[in-house]
C-alpha cells in the first residue's frame, strides 16, 4: 500500500512515517521478500524528505533464524530485483545521477526479459524506464550510436504503454 501511495503522489513526510512502521511490522513477521521489494522505495522516500536513509544492507532474520541481507533475498526473486533496479533508476533520474541511472537501466534491461510484469507495476516501470532512456539518449549525444540506442528504447517504452492503454 505504501509503495502505491508513493507512486500516486501522497504526502512524502506522512508516507515516510508510514513506511518506517510498515518495515517494522514486516521485520516482526519476518516477511523478507516484501522487505526486499519495499526497501529501495523507502530509501528513496527518506532521501526525498531529507532524512538519513536506511542502510542498503540490513541483516534480516528469517523465520528459521537464518540471517540474510537484502541482496541475497532480491537475487532469489527476479521480480524483486527488477523492482529494485527500476526504483534505483528512478531515484537516480530524480536526483540527476547519470551514471547510476544508466547502470540501473542496463540491469533492468538484462532482467526485463526474464521477469513477468504484473498489475499496475507494468505502467510505472515502463514509463519511468522510458523517461530515463530518453534522458540517457540526450546525455550521450556525443556518441550517436549509443544515443540512438537509448532513444529507441524510450520510443519502445512509449509504444508499449500506448498498446497497454
């Protein structure tokens, strides 16, 4: 719910408070897959409101008592890793961190064909990937081949969204 509220434009300070509480509840219930999906968005929201973000690697204890880190969990769930990369890509886009945005977009591309999209996540992932692709295409204008490749990816995203509408 909190993640959907973020993408729909909820008040960020209230959302940050709610997300912290949600993470506490998920830890209590040892819901590791959902924590790994939600943490990239939580970090982005905290950054947007100027709070210090949660650390990227947190020890998470499973119901069996084993400790895992976020990357281990996300690596086992392709959809979680895909979401992680697109959320980090969006964050880099918002804060104009070009290299990070490009790296996350490339990781997103490599996982995109292995993972099925579901629900409303289709639109936001494709939309923001398209925006980032156009941005990368404009920023790499000195290398025409690379620029055209990224612009084409942005155009593909635009066509894909039009087909879904």
